[in-house]
């Protein structure tokens, strides 16, 4: 090859490399800006439970506040089924672009892997990115009006006199309400009969009519039945009385049950592939929303205690809660069919 030809070849190769380098620098430089601008269109907030319940109402309040903060429409998408795993799985498989989020509970994000033992279509720790805790939601233990027990101490005495005779309803095997009952049995030294249902409404109707004696349910669902006297509220499952129902004792106030503390909770999750900068923007938007006193008050009226956290705090919280659930699941030998 002649000298001019070699110089021409080297010049063309150099120009090509320079163009490629400029393009790469431009692409890298634009990534953070794009991440900071996301989301750029309508956001889908998946709720893995039916429309019309307390969780759905909570999601719609949060969606409206996020619409203002993020300046994008936020559409609530109810995807019930498989104890919340249907909706959670859909988010786990979604594109990580900041436009699909999950308002997930303890059940499908922390307890399910323990009771389904590898048979899940997703793994929360691998497929979902925790953004922040939204609310802690104590459950309430309610009883039939005719049950001769008006508090936990009386219930424990009654249960010890008739082991395995009293039934307690929950919305399924291996959910927070089921674990509420197992923890009570373990700490109080009693034996109850677990009666799983498909939804809270039927549980409350059956408790009010005496078909089943007890039920662990959310306060939002139980409140109309409690206020009308159709069921009795025995206690809430949080360590202290709930701010939204100060007249209902905590189980931990009862004899020998000071360590009882097992809430349900709801947090916001994104697909694990969502870039850190987008996660950070979404986290900031939710935390900002939860600082709104009006929103916080409405969440309390729905039975939730607002509890925003940093992303790392939320990850640590989930790990600690999962360890507590694992101890109960192992002790009670809970396995979903």
C-alpha cells in the first residue's frame, strides 16, 4: 500500500473513532437528564386487590397526590388474584422505566416466598425495587356479639377451656391476618381453628351472625360493623393502640402478651430494572405526598399509619419483618397449597 493510501486509511479510521467517541459521550451525558425527567407519561399504579376496598381507596388518594407532584396522570389498575401475587408479578415483569408501580402489602412481598417455597412466578427480593413504606396497617380482632368474651384476657380463658373449638377467619392461608392468629396462639398458649375466606366482607357477615366466632381483618373493612354493633372489637394487632381507633385496646396490653406486635403494611415498589435515578425521583415524590397533612389524615381514616422511609430504611424494614414472619411460619408449619 502506498504512503498516501495509508495516510488516507488512518485518517478515515481516526475520524470514525472520533465520531463514535463523541456519540458515546453524548449518550452518557444524556442518561442522567433522561432519568431525572422520568416519568414522562401516564403512570400505572397496580393494586393487587379488588376495587372498592380500603387498599384501593388508599391507592387512589396516593395516585391523586402523585399526579400533582409528578405532573403526569396516575391510573390505578386493580389486579386481584393469587393472594396478591398476580398484580405483584405483573409489576415484576414490567419495563423498568418509572411508569409501572406496585402498592404492595406484606403478604405478596415478604410472606409469600416463605409459604409458597419457590413456587412463585417472581421473587420480590430479586424482581422488585422497594421505594418507601407508605403506611403501617394494624389489623383488628373482632368477635361475634354473642361470644362471651369482650377482651383478649377473656378470650384466652374461653379458648383454654375449649381448645380448638373457636374459629378465626382470615382472607387466606399465609397472609398477615393468618400470622396474627398463629402468633396469638403461640404467645397465649391456646389453640384456635383457622378458617380461610376469599375476602373480608364475607368474614364479617359470618362473624356477625355467629357462623365463625372471630376474624382478623383491617380496621377500614370492620369499622362499619363495629360502629353498628354487628361485631365486637377485641383488640388491634399493633404494639400500641392505633391513633385512628384509640378506644380499642392493643393485644399487647393483655396478660402475658406484651411482646405481641404484628401489623400489615403497604409500600411502593418498582420493577427491579428501574434506574436508580428514577427510583430516587419516585421515592421523593411519594415521601413529599405523605407529608401532606390532609392526605395523612385520610390515610388514618382508612386504618393506616403513614410511615415514609428512605429506600435503605425500607429495605432494612422488609428484611426485619421477613425474619419475624419466617419464625411464625416455621413454628406454625404454614405451607400454601
